[in-house]
């Protein structure tokens, strides 16, 4: 499997980092470098955390760690929100809780030191609780600004971090090891990935020419041609079958090697 190092470099982000590592390890699509080994290598190479996240040092870090990719990220949004509201007819109070967490990630190929992919993803959750007793008079609806995170139950916060970790892991795995079309015959699309969940929907995309920065020659991505929307009909042990729900192109054909991205 592909060996990678995952690092979320924002203060207080260890929870997200740990959850992301767990998701990646569970996927079995990548091998995550052990954190203790990373710390030892940083000392040996005299690299600070800031230097470690610099693409210039990616080739050196890759050789020392035996990693094919370095994955760096940070939490770029943390928006907790708690509002209390009186219900009519003295029916009590509503506690409205919401939390949005966003993270950006960069995937650097250690062989070249170039950024191969980047993404910004978010997870959010909202919950309404009915409580007894009114809000103080004159404050029928008020925003709680003082350390609002402590007013959100730990399980509530944990669920949002878990959802974001799953999204990040899915993006990483599908970038490093995307689901590909093995064959297309009649009305059936055969996918080179086993045990996909029946009913899951994917967008089929054909990748084209590489897109590079004209000044740095950094790989920014590839051109894409959207082909169809498909839905999994059976997840077998070594492959999965799907049907076409919608054609996006007039030429109703799906080339072998086209990649599939999950549609939420």
C-alpha cells in the first residue's frame, strides 16, 4: 500500500489528527507512518514543525521516513454556536447548538516535492434541546459568547470531528487510490473495488491532461470530463457492479480506467 505521513498542524487539532489516522488505517488503502518515528526523524534531521511542513523538505522527509506522500493540514474554521430561546406559552426553553469545523489539507509527493492535491472540507452538526425554565427576562434570544465550546456536550463535538475525519480520509484515499471502472458492458458498470455499499451513488469522470503552474511547473490537477452518474447494485468480494442513473455525455460509453467519486 501507499505509505504516508499525516499531520494536522494547528494548536488543539490532535483530536482531528488522531481520528484521521484511525480512519486511514481502517481503510487499509494506505500505511500511516508511526508518530514516534516521525518525532525521532525530526530530531535527527534538526527540522522544526514549520520546516517539516515546507514542501522543500518533503523529499528529505520522504527518504528518512520511507513515505510516498506527506499529508499536511490545518483547522481553518471552528464555529461553535449556542442560542437559548423562550418557547411560547411558558412551555420552557430551547437550547439550539451548532458546530462547524473546517480543515484544509495538502498532499505532497515525496519523490518530487510537489503538491499533488489540495482540498478544503467541512463538517457540521445542529441539535435542538427543549429545557424547562425561561431565559432571563429581556433575553428571549441571546448568544453565548464566553467559551461556547464548553457549553457543547463532548459527544456532540466528537461527532463533528469524526465526520470531518471521515471526509478527509475519503478524499485522501480516493486521491491516492481512486475507484476505477474496470469494464462497461450493456447496462452494467464493473468497478475495480470490492464491497461497495449497494445504493451508493458515484460520478464517473475521465481524467485528461495535467494542469501545471506556468511559473513553478507545480502539478495543480488534471482536466476532467464528467461522463455519468452511477449507482451501486452489488458489492462483491473483489469488485462491485453499478448501473447508470444519468448520462452527462451524448456518447453513452464509459472508458476503462475512468475514476468514480462518491456523490453525497
